């Protein structure tokens, strides 16, 4: 999704005519840029501008549900249970998590979205603008091709054509990255022998490979050893937790955060392998509006 709106997209968002949108830009009332003779409107700044224009009484916000949505990660999933945080989970991919975070049907979302200049930050801003959301780093983790026992002659994406491959759902950031990698080699999903169903979580993908349902899948290095799989590392990605700020300071999330800083969590990451916790706790975004 582009971080800039066209005049038509802005008009649709504000439910005004394009002429009125041009007038707002000409008068300097709305954030905009001019490039190559076109008007473009930074989406995150437009959302912040709308929030700043709010008037009327402040309404008490409804409680955020104690749900962590987004991408599945075996280490973080373990921590959510072991910490006793009481937080429930709904894993259906990073992009689904962003939607649920934005809709306030989840108080946090697990993200690992590759971006031109990093991970997660711009995607979060595009979705929620400068809303009071914190982007909290969990780890860097290894991703690549997980191979079923006995799978041979697969050393990279170029070797996947016509092979049996299990995919992830379209709302998973890993599937977006996988499609982009296939495109680099001049082919697409249609050139693979894909399973009729996709894996909804990282562990579902690993289990399908262990059971011989497919030869390869784009998964996490941390699951290779537990499921007896081979692993071809191809990417390092940053795993973050996007959290509504008011939820961040409430007991369930604080219980989880304290556990993430514990020796038990570090030991578990080492046991699984494929994780780098060097920058655990680094804040990559802290929305200002409240």
C-alpha cells in the first residue's frame, strides 16, 4: 500500500469533491507535496491532521480486548503462555494483525513486514498514522526454505519450480516476501506444485513438511531442529510487537514485557536457535496523538 494518496483518493477519504481537495492543498490547509506536476498527500500526515482537527467532548474509550493478533512466532507464543499474562492470541498474518490493531479488535499485533528501508514502521504508520501505538522490538530471526526429510536438490528459490511447496495465507508477510522472491527468478506460484491448502501458522507449515505433505516451505529456522527439517537461510527479519500505548501500561502486557526480559526467555531463544535478542525492547515508533 502506497504511503501517499492521490487527489482522488484523498477526496474519497474525506468525502469531498476533487476541486475541494485542490483548494485545501492550494490554501495550505492540508499536508501535501508536489512532485513531477502532481499533488500527493502523505497518508500518515493526513490521518494525523484529521486527528488534530477533532472537536467536541472527549469520549471514554472502550476497553481494548486482551488479544494479540498478527503473525505467529513460536518463541513469542511460548512466552505469552509461560508468562501468565492472560493475553489471548489470534494468528492470521501480519497484515491481518495490522487491520485488527487499527480496528481496536486487538490490543497488539505481531509484525515482520519487509519494507524498502527496514521493517514494520512505515506499514504501521500507513495504517494508524500517528495514533498512540508503540512498536516494540522482540528479536531478529532467521527465515528461509524449510525442507522436508529426504528433499534434495533444493538450495534456493531458483530450485523450487515444479516442486511440491506449501504456501502461507495472503495476509502473511512471509507470503508477500516469498512471492517477491519468486518474481526475482522469473516465475510465480503457478510454476510450483502447491498444496491445495495453506499453512495458517509457522508451526502448521513445519508440521506439513515433517509429515511429507510437501518438499519445501518458506519458514523459520527456529523450527528446523524441533521438526527434523533441513534449513536454507535466506533472510533475517525484525520481529516487532505493535501495542496500543494504553494497553502497554496495563498489567497483562506489562507481565509479558517483564517476562521477555527474563533469563528464561533468553534461554528459550537460545534453545530454539535462529533468534538474536541483542536489541530486545528497542522502540521503533511511539505515536504521539492520544
